[in-house]
């Protein structure tokens, strides 16, 4: 399948407009797991995405406390290096190996970042990370300028090809940009969480910073197959079981919003999930979207998103539905 590509800012890398998100394939038994996950299914899902043309994978050291990176390495092990996808990972969340249930700490000390990078290189079995990102702003007292300066040094040393920030706001982006160019930003962005469209994405567009949005299907809520019964049956070790978006009135509104996408999906001969992802890709300044999958079938459900052309009428309809269900104003 020929998937449209966009340049990632000024990095020289060209990304397919959807990439494989490897959060859930980290498996269970940690603070932000999606519950138990079979590694064979994870590898099959990654292979399916690559078979269909996806050319990048996004993971993080903290996903599964290192296990997601190991699964990615396993999936890529028998693929010739020239044919392998780009691999992106993240740093800045440090866990206690003695207590997997404890929430990871947001650490920005340069010595910690360098140690995390070496561990990620070992787990991923690569010599260079294509994109290395600070997962969250540090909460250990390390100034942004210090941890961002460390990432810039890693880029200069050739240990990583590009560096980016995740979950940082426009003020933090501006501070980082004064130290050195921000290659990319990874913000949450979906019909349910639209805040990035107001200020952060425009900032990135003006500064030639690539944008790879995450959770465009809002952790499954916008797939069209999620239900109140499914929410009630989430396992206790699935982080979504504790998230307010999956409970009470907010869940009802979110499911109503997903249902509003169904007529568009029917007209286009595709899935609600693909329409939800396509909506994020229509925003000026969005390079690509990270889309998770736990099976090959889930990949098949969203892979058509880059090829969908949403009309002005579609976008207006979605904006009205989002406003009516509390999703907020605005449209691409």
C-alpha cells in the first residue's frame, strides 16, 4: 500500500502519515498498562503495519518498563536493516524495578537521560535512535534548558538523528527553541482532546517543528466499536479503567461523538476509527499520527486514514457533534 508521506519538520526524514504506536504492546503489570498482551500478537500487528506501508514506529522506554522496546526489536530482528522502519522512543520517565505498580518519576537530569538512552539502544538493538523525545516536562527540579541541552548534545554526538518534546506547551517550546531547534513535538490530539489545535500546532508550523500527534482515537473511544459494556469490563490493570473519559457522563458523550462519525465512515466505505484519525491529519501543521494496535485486525481498521478526503461538510458536521457533546470548538 502506498501511504502518503510528509517531511518531519526540517529533519530530512519523511514519515508515512500514520505510524505504529507501541504503548499497548508493552503488556501488563505496570502503572499505565493496557492489561495483559500476547507478544506474538504484538509482533504480528507490527508486521502487518509494515506490510501495509507504515515506515515508523513510536515507542518509549517506560512502556511496559522496557518491554515495548524489546518487542519492537523482536519484530524487526529478521528484517534487513535497509528495509527497517524508523524507530522513535522517549526518555524522562524513570521507574522503580522493585515496584512495577509505582508511577514512574519525571526525571530530567542529563546523567539519567544518557543512561536511559544507552538502555534503549540495547533493548532496541540499534546503534542510533531516529527520534529521541523527552516524554514529559521534568518534575525533579531540572530546568528545561538543561535537559533539552542534553538532548541536543546527543543529536550532535550522532547517538540520535533528531530530538523532540512530548507533552510540552508553547511556552516550554519557546524556551527550548532558544537553546536549540525543536525537531518535533508529540502532543495528545483527538476529537475529544482538541487543545493542541489552538496554539501548540500553529507554533510548530511557524517554527518548522514536525508534529506527530498521539491518541487520535482517544485510547479506543473513537473506534466505533467501544461501548459502555466494554468500559465496565476493562481489567483493573488497564489504565483506562481509572480514566474519567471512560466513566459516567463523559463516557456517554464520548460514545455519542463516536456515533456521529458513523455516517461519514459509511459514505466513505471505511471505519469510524479511520475517520477519527483522518480528522487529525486534516489539521494544517500535523505531520502524522501515532496509532496503536494490539492485533493485525486493528491495524486494518485505521490504515486507510491517510487516504480519506473529508469534505467541508464532513468537517462541519464533526465540529458540531464535538461541540454538542462537550468536545470543544474548532475544526481544521
